[in-house]
C-alpha cells in the first residue's frame, strides 16, 4: 500500500503524542464533501485532529490488477489539498492532514479506526420515499470497526438539535450511553432517549387494548429505562435529557422522532459471522431511512 500524507501544523501541540482523531472518507463526491465538513466540525468541537483519507483501488484488467497511475494520484492529492484548504478557512485552529492511499477502501478505513474517535462517511439520497443508500464499503466499514461510524446525509444542514438515541434496555449499552452523553456535553445540546417495547406473548388481543394493562406495561418499561439512565444523568448533570418508552418497532420510532432533531444514535452488536457484515435490523433500517446523520456505536 502506498501512502502520501500532507500534514498541516506539523509543529503544533497535536504533532506528537497524538491521541484520537476524526477520520473522514473522501472520494470527491458531493456526499463525501458534506461528510468532510461534518467531520471537521466534530474534530474542531473535540479539539482533536482531522484526517481526510482518499482511497484508490487498483484497477482490474482481465486477471491483472494495476495500481493507480501517477496522474490519478496527483488528481486525488490536489482534490484533498483543496478540500483541506477550504476547511481550514472555516476551522482555522483545526489540525488537518490529508492521505492518499492505495488499497481496498474497507481495509484502509477500518485500519484507520484503530486510533480514531470517529469515522465519518457520506451516504446518497434515493428520494423522499426510498430513503438513503449506503454502499457496500460503508456497510462493511460500519460492521468492521470498533469506533463510532457516522453516516452523513448529502444535504446535512449542520443542525445542532438534540440527539435521538435508541436504547435497548435488555442489552449492555455502556458504550452507546457514554458516546451520547459525551457528544451532548460537547455540543451543548440535549438527548431524547427512546426505548421500544413489545407486548408479552401471553397478552391476548383483549388485554392489549385494555388501557390499564397497556399503562402498567408502559410504566414498567419507562421505569427500567430510567434505571439504566440514572447513573449517566448523575455523571453528566448539565446534559438535558428526556426519555420515552413506547410500544412498537424501534427503527420506526427512531426515524420518526429524528426528523426534526440532530444526529440519531444507535448501537450494534459486535459479532463475527460467516455470513459477512451484520449490523442488526434496527441499525440497518435507521441507516437507510433516517433523514439526519446516523451514528452507529459498536457495543461489546
């Protein structure tokens, strides 16, 4: 793999002993430009460096793979440098480095997660009904990395609205809650927690429509959610929170609730599968239908 880097502020305080960074995958498309801006804003907010990474795959000619030529490399470097300059005008204090890398995008971006706080990728809109499409690279990176991955929509309005966070109270979700509270504290915004619940199998149709049964189940679900959140609310007393526990499908509730909010945050199970990348049905549905940026946090 060939790497070419153009670090800025090389002598600055971040140059040595660098801990953490925000990575943006960049290919010159409009959605990747939006992702680069979103990543720059996030890195500036957290006072960590931004790395813009452009990956060039070898081209296939029959059964022979040919490395990118010097012209394509120069073009990628020029595009990266121009984008970095534009971002520096908006975020003058931000340490930005650019990297043109030969290899498989999934491998390169997944490798970059090892010392990164967040990876930001762009997604393309299909239309108001169809939602958004994530390419195979984005899906694979989300499933392969051990840091949060942000999927930014191609018309992100840079909203700082409240985070919408889906919580499964029956799973270990420390990493999800840590990310959400830390992000809200950094942004100075609130968090809207949502937890979906279903009627127990033994509850028949008659009981399901009994307001008393429904209210009791809802109160129990809400109490469980409050118990999960309580230690974190004490740890982050300045973060404004609301919590709801509603019956129904989690993905539908998250998509509907996030339409006028900031990023939607969901967790995914970290699992090895012989069937390839699997991120879970809720995360998959939210990634393809939420109108706001989606953050997928790996859970151990």
